[in-house]
């Protein structure tokens, strides 16, 4: 069985996700660190750094590309290219419904190594396109690629997506279920235009079946736009229909209460530099939040010395398109 699986996934290229060290909470030296990826990995392929400020290493011989580490990473330090699943959904738009499946489902649909690769950004895109989408998985309990609890983890992804999309008034129409014999014989409605475009982009002879891997380039941290993971860019981009500016949206981010000592800790540990600390000419300090760049990891809250940072889950949609002033003081420490 393992031989068949490895032959199948080997066609997808390098299965190890991209690791961007500046986004890792271990590298940022956030209080409490983070072991979410290691806990999520069902194959013990991830090793945490043994020293302060050191990130993670991934054993490519153990990694199956299931994506569960990426799905669980709170900062986007681990990533796969979202282009494949997004293009697969788009190619099926004219058919009125879309299907994504895992490599073990046996269904003749666009296939990922594991549905652990599916993220809120992908599901929200289907919602933005008003595209009913079915996620088909195989026998997860016996699967050598992912883990037995993949369906439960996917339910959490769907719940996160629906919370996000509530502001649009258009929830994602998504069904998650195990594949059946009838699924293995069904045809998938890929439009002629979508099929041709997918062929050109993928360079493959087959549109249906495994989605091709596209190795992600290194992040150029000197370019501010690259600091934000694509997953969170897609979450914001797919808030369609566009909510009114005063519509509440679900987007976890920090607020700073009384007692702030104007230290730089929150800005230093922020994995996407969504929090910036600006010294003013008069000696004061301003703390700004780029809400759209905040992944909601709340490392700032855990690391705050006076513990005056609080979670806020609801913001006005307009806040995604501006900079929020978190704190302004008249003096420095």
C-alpha cells in the first residue's frame, strides 16, 4: 500500500511546505513559543528548534504533504501554494458545482494528497464564487497520508470560514463526506475554457486527478506585501459580496488596554509585523495595527509584560482597509 501511495504522491513533486522563519513564533521568541505544527503532524516529520530563536526543521523522508501542519499554523509560517486548489475550483464554475478530493478517495476529481490542505481561504473562495463545493475524503482512519481526524479538522475549517463569511450574507455552500462507489464513477464538470486554462497553467496531460505542486519562492522580507501569508490575503479578498463599511466581521486581533508601558515587545513578536511601533517627534509612541495583516495568533497577548492586550473578534469591515491606532502616549519609557 505504501508503495502505491508514494508512487502517487511522488508525481506531485516536493511535498514539504515552505517555511518562512520570520513568521515562526519560535524564531520571534514569543512567550510560550508554539508547537502547533509538531502536534498536528501525524508522521513525526517536524522537529522544533532546540535553542532560543531557532525555528523548525521538516524531514522530507517522513513528510507526506498532508498539509495538517499548514492548516494548524497560526501565523502562516508554513505554506503550500493555494493556486492549484483555487484554479481547480474555478475550472468547475461553469458546471454549477465543484469537487475536491483527497488522493485516497478514488474519485475522478481534482485531487490533493490530503484534504488537510484545504484552508478557510480556499473554502471562502468557493463561497465568493457562489460555487457549491463537495469535499470527498477516503478512509481517513486507515490513510497513510493524513490522519484519522482529518474530517473533524475540516469541520473546524468550515466553521471558521462560515464565521468569516457571515459578514457577506453569503455562506459557503460546502459538503464534506466520505467518497462512495458512485463517486468513483462520476464525471466532474470542468468547462472547456477552464480545462484548457488548467492545461496551460499546469503543463499536464490531465486536468482531473492530482493537482500539480508549484514550489513557492522564498519570501523577500524587505517587501512588506510579502510578509502576509497568501492564506490571509485570500481570506480578505474573498469577502464578496463586499460588506458595508460598518458591517461587523469576524477577524481575531488584539486591542491594547490601560496600563501599557510602551515597550516594543508586541511589535517585536508579531510574525507578520502587523503591529508597528512608531516614535513621534515629541517623544511619544504610537502603536498601529494593520488588521488585514494580522493572523490572530495572539502572540502579542501572551508576550505582553503588563498583560494589557486583549482579544477582539469583531471589527468593522472598514478596519480591514485602513490602519488602526491601538495606542498613543505622550512619553516613552
